[in-house]
C-alpha cells in the first residue's frame, strides 16, 4: 500500500515526467522537421507529429503529401498505415482531417447554384466542364433529391475548358446551361460578361489544393476527391451532422 506521504511525492513527480515527455516529443518533432527539410533541400515541411505506430512520425509536406519517418529520418515511408485492430486506414483518415475546410467561408456567390426538392442537404463541387468523371457525377446528381449543389467552375484541363466555363457563367440561366452541357451534351452558347469569377475560382481551388476534378465538399467541410456513385454520396451525406 502506498502511504499518503508517498502519494504526495508521486503526484508532482508524475506531472514533471509528463511535462518532460511532452518537451522531449516536441524536441524530436523539431529535429525530424529539420532533418527532413535538409534531405529535401528546402523548407517543405508543414507539420510533424509523433504517431502511435512503431515510433513513426507523421510528416505533412506543404504540397499536401503525407509521409512517415523515424526520429532519425533514416527512412521515409510513402504509403498507408492500416490499424489491424480496427481495420481502418489511418493515413486516409488523417488525410481527410487535413483536407477538410470551413464550408462557411466558401464564396458561394462564385458558384452555379442548383436546388433539387427542398434542398436541405448541401454540397459544393469544383468541376471542369471537360472532365469525364464530372459528367458521370452530373448524371448521378441529376437523380438525387433534396439537395442544393454549388458548382464552382474550375477549368484546369484545357483552354476549351475555360471557354466553356465562361460561356456557362455568362448564360442567362447558368444552372440550365451547366446541366445541358454536363448531362445532355449540349455545348453552351457563346456569351459574354465579366468572367473574373472564373479566375477567382481557379485561385480558390489552388489555395484549397484541388488538383483534380470533381472534388466535392460536404457541409461539415469534409472533402471527397474524385467521382463517387450516388449510393456512396448518399451515405456520406447521411453522416453529416446538421
């Protein structure tokens, strides 16, 4: 049995040890960052943190890539960590956390708005009009109900993508012009207006590290990269906390 006096001694000792451990972890993380940037040859590291797996450190690069290394940076792992107990892809889970955004800060006035049914469920997409997977997604969204879709025209594939985006944005009915092209294959009519919004969309997408289309954001800020079938999107929407 531990005496009262012993407990009085052990309590501050445990606090001191915890503080020392935290300071050591931070020191190691700083060392990992320095050694990683020395290996890369520049200030490319955004963050470093210790993981719960085999003494590995998670290194997030400024380009959004996530890799792992040890305290001495003696190797680099570019791949996924799978937790065998839960069978979860911990790397993908972490990437989802890192890529989430504050949905409320999206400039929705720069997007083509489509409301289906009551429109209580909300998503934002970044799409290139010449993206094949965007067309597949468009067909899936056309079959959904009770959803509001904000589509940011994001022409990154070709000059023709920009032309189509500008014509859609300048159309009298943007939502119809977008749907006619994406779902019906009817090219948008030539139109002219102030198209500075398209350039702003490209800048916004780059700031959010959107490298491919379609990219979908749910109302809770979580990101879905690439095409997903309707059933999978419905499941993701159902998981969003309102």
